C-alpha cells in the first residue's frame, strides 16, 4: 500500500492547472468510488451540473452496482455505468485509492488527465493533479471551494448535492468533523437553494421495511467484549435473504453499532459475495479507524474507515478482531 502523503498542494497552488485542464478538455467524466455514498456521488454530480451550466460536455459514471438509494440527488437520472470511448479528462471524487473504483479503475490508467479531488488522509495521490484537503469535513466541501474559486455557478441543484455530501459525511452534523467551517458552509448552501429538511428526510428517514428488518437481524447478532468497548456484527447472505434485502440496504447497520454507549471500536463484516468480505470500522477518541483497516489494504478517516478482502468472513473476522483487541488493550 502507498504511504499516505502528508503535505498536499493547496487549492490556490493547483487551481490554475485545473482551469487549464478544463479549458482544453473535450469530454469530461466524473467518477465516484464503488458503492458510492452521498459525499462521493453528490460531489461528482455537483461538479458535473456546474460544468454543464458552463456548456461543457460532462458525464457522471459509477462503478456498478448503481447506488439506487441515492436517486434523490439532483442529476441522478443522468448517471451511467458505462463510459464513453472519447473521454480525455477524468475527475475523481472522494476516493483515496484506485482499487476503490472497482470495475472502473482502468479509467485511471487509460485517461490522459486525471484530477483527484478528495479529503481522505489515506489518499494515494494517483492524479495528474491532486486536490486533497484532509482537513475538510467532506469532499463536497472541497468541491464547493473549487467551484467558487473557478467562478463556476452554484445553482440550487448544485447546492443540494453539496449539502447532501456535507450533511451525510458529518453524520447529520453530529460527528467530530462538524467544524465551524462546515456549519457555515451548510448555511451558505441552504441560502443557495438546498433544502435541509428534505435532504435529512431522504438521508435518514426514508428506509424500507427490508432495511429495518436487516438492521434488526444484524443488531440482534451483535457481540461485545472488553467491557463493551469492542462491538461487532455481521451482514451475511443468509440475513439478506431473510430480510429480502440487498447489500446496499445494510448501510445503516454500522450507525446502530456505534450508538452503543460503551463502544470505542465498532466493526461490521459484510459478506458481499462468496469469499469476499467488506469491513466497516467506526471509532471514538483516542482510536484511529485506519489503524484497523490499513493492515488489510484499506483506509479512510480517523473515525470511519473500511477495507475489502477476498476472504470469507470466517477467515477475515478473527484477523481483524485481533487487531482491534490489540489497539484497545494497548491503552487499557
């Protein structure tokens, strides 16, 4: 795994390069990460809508599967899983590693110019130009700063996508990354046309019966140890079948695990396919979520990180638990 870069160029250092890239671009693609969340896809859609308003030919692509739970984001109907053959410029959003692009990571290699827009501390710096602001609360915040500096339009639809990105990546303005700057940006986006009540409704209060059943099964299977400081559970193919759900509908489970009052490290293991396990990690001070994921090729943020391995849950889970236990015991 590539070591994290500690000193990134500032926006003012790269904005002229990005402007020049846009000026010579003919066909632009915007790419979020696989299993896109609202920060990743909302950032891509916001940038694309703003560029289209300036007359540019922009396509928003997603690695399959299509993230249908985000269909409330303005511009979602224009999202495609297939890439045009004539793309010459690629903007990526909220993705620290090329592996997280799944079936679309080949676009990084075959596109002449790549602009990497992100806020993950674990970003590998794979772009021709890298705009990585690790102090930003969300990639949507980085996109807002970029569009504003470029003098690009922030329409109501652009503002809604950016607000959804910011709102969800701060956990509804509840996580530690809810800074004064993030709150002020939220207010600015509402002033620009974003509807905060509607975004909150679609983000956190629009779950299906299938989702609730799946959460119930996963929460019912949770286990704890070390006085409740370590919490973990699973989402298996059997649970999905029982609930009539798919893996997209498991996104809220980790939030339930980290709501436990004694929790300091929460782990969720997902059986995404036979022999493939996804890991989601959430932590509280003083524990770093990336310390659990990096040994397995993953990464993310201080309090939220993830990894994916081509191993069954029965093999992967004990390895991860041992790392988590070691962290908790080291500061007991």
